[in-house]
């Protein structure tokens, strides 16, 4: 099985953005991403934190994180009712990205 991120470094950022939007980005990933912000800024030639950089590169509208959170919250309730368990946030992020931002 190939690694999802092989040759696609921005994909990892996008998945992290979605995990952050739904409140499930772990502290270690947050620390690493925040620490890499100077490199991100240099690579894309813009200012801002890593979230801002992702939003700008993807041309997300204002409020995108809130919209993603709304999809998560509504879908989570339906998932729990149907499956009798909590959904996997990482799986949600992968499916959300793959469905909405095909590569």
C-alpha cells in the first residue's frame, strides 16, 4: 500500500486543516505545523499561520472551518445513530478531502 502523502506534501496540510476544523488535530501535529510555518511562508510566498496558508492556497471562503465543523457535527450524529460508535476523525478528513478536492 502506498503512503497517501507520497509526492503530495500539501495533502498532509489539507488533511490537518480539516482535522483542526473538527477539533481533532493532535497537539503534536499542531506543534510541528506551527514550527514549519516559516518554511511554508517561504515556499508559497505569503504571510500567515499554516491554516491561513492552506485557506489561501485552496481559495477557501471566509468561514470554511466553521462549514467543515458543521458537516462533521451533523454527520457525526447520524453516524453514531447508524453505527452505534463514534466516527474516526482521520477517516472523515480523508473522505472529506478526497470527495471535495479531487487531485
